[in-house]
C-alpha cells in the first residue's frame, strides 16, 4: 500500500497537467490566433525607394558597316567562289568574298559586241538619211512625170492612135478587096481577050496560069487582112486601150502614194535614227552598269574590323547563314550579306514591353550583365529609347560607359538593370496593404482597431513590392497588412 501511495500522487499530478494543457489548446485558443492573424499590422517605414527595369538584349558596335552587292544591271545569281569565315578579323582592303564572274563576263562581252553593231547601224542610218532627203524631190518628180506621161499616152491613144488604127484597118480591108476585085477583073478580061486573038496555046496558058495565081494570092491576102483586122479590132486595140488606162491609173496611184508616203518614209528614217541613238545610249548605260557589276564580283573590306555573316536588325542577326558562303553557294543581290564591325564603342540593343517604357529615358544609369559572364557587372547608360513600338516592343539602346572587357563582342547577349526612379527618405508600406477605390479614383489603407477604419492616402512611387505614401500617414504609423 505504501508503495502504491508513493507513486499515486505524482501520477495524478501528471494527468492533471496534461488535461490542463489540452484544454488550453482547444478551439477558443485557435480563434484567438486566427483573430491575431486577421489583424496583423505593418509600420510605415522611411528609407530609400528604388525602382528598376531589367531588359535583355544583344551586344552591338556603333562602328559597323553593312556590305551588300548593289548590282545595277546583272540579274543572275551570285555564286560564291571563296569567302572569309564568320568572325574573322580583317584589315581594310582585304578580300571578303569572291563570286564566279564567268557568266557576267560573257554578258559583258556580248554587250560590247552589240554596242559595236549599234554604232555601225547608226553610222549607216546617218549616211542614208541625207541621201534619202536629197532623193525625195527626184522621186516625187519621177512619179509625177510618169503620171503625166501615162495620162498623155492614154489621151493620144484615144484621140489619135485608136482612130488611126481603125482607119488603117478599114483601108487594109478595102485595099484587099480592091486587089481581089482587080485580079478577078484582069483574069476575066484576059480570058475574053485570048478567045478573040489568035495566040499560041502555050503563051495563053502561061499568062492565064499567072493571073489565076494572082487571083488566089489576092483572095489569100483578103482573107489574112480580114483575120488581121478582126484581131486588131477585137483584141489588140481593146487590150492596148485597157493597158493604157491601167498604166495611167497605176501612175496616178503611184504619184499619190509617192506624194503622201515618201515624206513619211523620210520622217520614219529620222525617227528610226533617233531610236537607234536612244537605244545606243541605253546600251552604253547598260554596258557601263554591267562593267561596274563585274567589278563587284570581288568584295573587299571597307574598314578594319570583325566580319559577321548577315545583318543585325531588331535584336537579331539575320540570314544568310554559313552554308551560303561555302564554295558554290548563292547570295542575294542588293541585300546586306556581311557586316564589318570595327573597333568602337559597344552597346546593348534591347527591347522593352509597353508597361516597362513609361519611366525609361535617355541618360539613366544601367548595370549590364553579359550572359557569358553574368558575375561581371559593367556600367552602362541608356542612350536612346524609341518613341514608337516595333512589333509591339520598344527599342532601347544602352551604351557601355567604359571599354568592354576582352571577350565581349557584338552578337553576344546580356541583360541590363536600369534604375528608373530613386527616392531618399521616402515613406513606404507593402503594396499589398494599399487598396484602390475605383469609384473615387483614390487609394486607401486600413487603420487597426476593434473596428478597422479606412484611411485615404496619396501614393507616389511604386517600386517592386513597396508603395510610397505621399500623404495620409507618418513614419511609424501602423496599418493592417491586409483587408480585414
């Protein structure tokens, strides 16, 4: 019994203490802690308030020269024969790229031959035109004379030759008829005479035979004369008249054509000569351009510096890439293909979002951290801030205020932290404790108490998670950290 009583009292005390602790940790204690959290306060603090913007960008040089092959006439491909490597250090005058000149050389040779042919054509035209002008009056006179003679020939044929031909045919017919009649009469008379006279039979037969032949000859002559007369009257004279009329009509047309066309032909030759001269001037210009283009088949460096493939635009190095610079590759004409960046000041080309641009301005200090060496913080200064966006972003140029360390070259990336606002001895509270009243366009905080009260304040700079209080609170004042 004594042993049990010895341990009974301590055991009862331990049980009572555990019960007391459990009771104190019950629900009422939880409410008290929850109430304390809902009424957590923060104090208005005074100190430095700094706002900044961090931008990412690409390193560039301010002394860069873009190289493009500005061809004036040659439209063929630019085939690479040899090119320096990307990142090569070059001197002014060093060859950067050589292109295959074979095709353009052939075109230049053809253009020179065409130029010589054009010069010959112009020379011939210049010799021919004065002769054509001098010949014009003679051609007109010849055409006019031909018309006049044709008209005269037609008139003479109608008034003299044709009537005479008709008379001649009629007379030929009459003469043939007369000859026939005479031969017949003579034969008849001889026959009568020989019957009345005593002549030998042999002489009679001879004379009669001759006169009979003469009669036959007269009959044949009459027949031929009739046929000839029919042909002359029915064929030859109509054809001659038709030919004369046709010749006169053609001569009239030729005269009219000559009068109208010959001056125009001379003018045409004048215009043709002018066009030859104009085309020759164009050919000379084209040949000159081609010869200049031929000299561009070898591109030399305009300055000392480092060679970069492509061009830098809006924060990016654009094509062409390395494969286009290999032997047999092709590069675009009239576009930037290389950039030579000389030794000069470097700067960071960055882009800012619209919400970041409000307080950015030229002259602000910056700390630049290269991506390859983020632990190295380099001093910089905002040099330019674009006034208008490009593709939704604003261009920001941040210059290195001192020479960049070795290894920092154009094309590398980095970030810049820019202090946009700085205030000393500014009153500030956590931004989460400041609330906006959109109806009154004002700001307010909550003062602690049994019934927290709204307190209107005037805010200033908002830097990160801190908001400046310009009016309405004093240093050390307490406000609720969140809405009650």
